[in-house]
C-alpha cells in the first residue's frame, strides 16, 4: 500500500471518529465593541489571546476566553493582510498591501520595529526565519530578506515573473513556501536556494496555510483546495487530498487539525471536515460578510468576526445562551446539553491545557502529550534538576506541571536547574517538557535528574513542535 493511500485512510478514519463524536457549535455571545471592519482573526499559539486585524490598520488584542479587549494599537495605514509570530511567540509581525511591516512585542505591549516603503507594495506576507534572525517578505513579484530588527539593508533575493500571492514558513523554519501563479516554490532558509518548484494545477494559487503537523494547504482561484505533505523540507509531488470549496477566503484550523473554517459565502461561515471533503456545519447569525474566524485553545470555542461590526462567540457547550443581536436585551435562557462535564484540574481551567480524567493532560498549547515513565513516590515533594548533557545548541523550553508553568522560556545549559514540585496525593502529577524552539539540532531535549527515594534517576525528555514528552509522578503515603 502506497504512502499516499495510507495517509488518506488514516485521515478518513480520524475524520469518521470525530464526525461521530463532535458536537456542533452553538451561539453563546455577541460582542459589539469595534468600529472598523475586521479582516482576520488569529490565536496566539502559546497563550489564550485572540488577535483581530482590521481594515483601518488597527490590531485588537482580546481574551480568548471572554472576547474582551485587552489592548489595541494603531499599526498600519491600510488593511492588514497577514499576521504571524516568531518562534518563541513573543513577537507578532503584521503586513499591509501598501508595503508596511510592523513588529509588536507582547511583553512591552507596543510596536517596537517598523518598515514602510512604496517599493514593497503588493506585500502579501512576512515571516521570521531560522532563530528569528531575519525576516522574509515580498513586494509583488520580488522576494526580500532583512534583519529582524528592520534597521539593516534589505536584500532582494529573487525577482520572479509572476507576483507572489502568498507565503508561509514551517514552524521549525526548515522551509519557506511561496505561491506564484500555478506553482509553489520551496526555499531553504539556511541557503536561500529554491529547492523545489511544484505545479499545482490549471488555476493560480491564492491562499496558503500551514496545517497542524506536517502539511500545507493551497487554495486556487477555481475553488480547488489541495493538501500537500511536507517531508524533509520538500513537498510530496502529489496532493494527499483535494476538494472544491468555492472562492478562496481566510482559513482557520482547529488545533487538532480535524476541522477547517472558511468564509466568503454570504453572511455565514462553514466548518469543514477536510478529510471527508464535507461541510459539517454552517454558522448563521451575522448580518454581513464574515472575514475572521479562529478556534480558542481546546477547540471548544470558535470566534467569528463580521463586517456587521460584531464578534460572535460559539461554543460546543452552552450553559447560558445570550440573545445575540440586541445588547439591550439582558434576558438569558437556559440551554440543556447532553455533553459530559469537562475534566478539570482546578478552577478556573488553564486554557493552555486540555485535561482528561485523572489529571491526565492530553494537549498542552495544542501539542500532544506523550508520557515517558510513571514514577511512584512516598513523599509530597520532589526536587528535579533540568540540564543538557550534550552539545549546547540553543534549546529553550518551558515546564508545565499540574496546571501551572513552573519554568518559562528557559535556555537549557549544562548547569542543573532545580525545580521543586509539590505533588497531589493519589492522582497523576504530570511534568511536561514544552519546546519553545528546537535549537540548532532538533529535537529539543533535556535531561531530568531526581532521586525517587531509592536511587538516582536520569530521564531524557525530547519534544518538538507537535508533541511534548512528560513524566508522571504518583504520590501515595
């Protein structure tokens, strides 16, 4: 059986499982607190922050739990057409078609770098390269590169005959993929060399999107969506999936990759199951075109933003359904649902983690958690030490334990970093290693050293951009 057939069968099996178990979204709330038309919504990869780009060039930062505005900046003079993040997710990069790049710092809550030149008009994307040292962007048919602080000279890498319509870079920064007409080009960010040219079909590609995992979605002007598998920095020459989805629009995926949301079909959005090539649900309620949509962490909440100047919050479980379109109507009605209560570690639920019963984290920041070992202990605390026993290659990690980040953005070195863990009795206590980057020699790895009461233990944890490894401590008196 070919690899293509195996991948398609696996996608179909997963899709059937989710189609049987998924619960449709219901409207929970409508928010009306902005004055410019929205053009996109994105979720910050490592925090519950919803980011709204507008046609007046402003960016609104919202809570991905309540939808409330937390910050707003005037970033561009024209419509924002692309938003991306650096490898540590502490910087946001945005572009507009008139040749503007802005870099926003989440810690400082302001724009720290900017670039504006008319010669870069036609800009469709900007993306941080390996180790965030450079930024790639385009101006019509030209591909440029410059230092990430935007203060150095800009280098023109390529001058193509067709205009660049879209561009994405893989999470590990191993490949830059751009669309020109009917072709996809794959560029090696280490050398800036074109390593692949791939013909997509009879119509130009208008949209590109990275899928959760190792896939790339292209959407052509004739309505054809194709999904390409990325292997070792190159795209497989035959699409593993394709279907017709109408006029290209913005695209948003659930964090587990099983659902896709699109717009440009009137005043509603469509939730697709791409593996089955079918529409699972159409969300109707907006009064004008819907241009922005994004899943909150955990995929149980979906946000949609429309030119009717409203943000709608849809949930798979709605305990109280607010009358949406008339804010003056405060009356709410109860909605009975049959969904089981979510397993929680404590209240409020940490949106970084999806918990299963018995304190088992299934996803942390939308990455699968892989257990390595279970360690049984007879005391309520344990000291663990984190260090790198190999070549120091720039690995940066965070440690997630029982609902809290006990270590954030730590650059692993040979010296041991001590962490004291307080254990819950008679349950699981998962310590999860979360890779903030992959260093120069992937995957991100660290040695965890501790004494389990009997002997010294050394366990190597490896994590990448799709999964996290974890140790489970079980404390019993």
